[in-house]
C-alpha cells in the first residue's frame, strides 16, 4: 500500500477531530502516517470518546497503522495541548513545522503522497511564517514557485485557478493572457492523463456576462479571449470566456471535463 503522510492542520482547529473521525476508513485505503500533533489527536479522541489511540514513532519504518492505532511521527518541540478555537503563534509554528517535515519526506521519496489538514492562516502569520497557505509553500519547496496552479478535483467537476490568495481588488491586474494559457495547459494535460482522451474545458470570464462584448469591462475581450484563441491553436479544446454563473450547473458538468477560473471562490 502507498504511504500517505497526513498533517493534522492547526492543533487548535477542526483538523485533529476530522482525522480521528476518518481514521478507520483511511487504513482501508492506504498506509496513513500522521506527521506531528499527538497531543491534539489524543485530546480530539477524548472529546469524541473514540477508541482510536495515537502512538509515537521516530521513523516511518516503525509506523504500523491499524483501525484503532494512529502512528504519529514525532517532531521535537512541536507537540502542544490544544486550545480549541484559539489563533496562536505557537499553534502556527507547530502546524508549519509538521507541513515542512512532511513535504521533505515526500520530496525524498520516503512517502508517496501528502494530505494536509486545515490550517489557520492567521496563526501562520502570528508565527512569522512567510506564506499565505499551503500552495505557496509547496510550490517553493518543490521548485515550482511562479508556475504552480491550484486545482480542485472531483469525479464530476475539476477547476483550476489562474490567481489564488490575493484580494479581489487585485485580480484584474494579475490576470494575464500568459497566465490563462499556462493554467489551461496544465489542466488540459492533467485531465488528459486521467481521462485517456482530450478533455473539454470551459473558460470563465472575469466580468459579469464575460464583459458583454466590452460593455461591462474590456478585460475579457482584450486579455482572456486571446488566451482561448492561442490555446485552441495549440490543440486545447476550450471555450471562449463564458459567464461564470453558467459553468457550475449540472448541465455544464456533463458537458465539460474541467473549468479554468480566473480567481479563487
């Protein structure tokens, strides 16, 4: 079975509880090992009156997950009792350390995959962590900074984002023709490998009604549409920019394999 590292997220948040609740199902799917947070997992198990019990391991070879035992890789000076709901620098430091360690193990090919629990961006900020979230850190650690694409995947809907964690007021300045092309090509290649065929992509517009031909802003005509033309010229099956509120319906999910969206949410 594949070894999957799991970071429990912020020790003061919902991540440890979710992990305890899900544990019985996880061991049926893979060889899960938790990276840090034993005290928070114990507290969550007590809170839920769960029979699941975390235990310490010092290397991955010693981890033997069972439906009732959670192997937790020990990271010194990062374990702390949770303060449920509190946003603290200590929790941010611990949480980030767990992610760092898990990423290093994955990049060293000691583990096969990483699943991250929910963090608190505020706690990372209080701890002085120079990243707005997992995405930026993962991109830098893997040598992909500036080329990464955030995507959401499911059996019926796959979405890739041209911009991510920036204020909405900055989006129109950060959306570029090159950025749309880059995002769409990555989504196209990834879906092609999954589907075994050329995927059908839809492209979200930036403005309401995708600009209504320039009546509601000219960005869709001058920035987004040229990207669609360039992509189709290189063999990518993608629409012109469409009104975003038409692309997340049941009918659209049947028609398209993936959506290129220009901003988060």
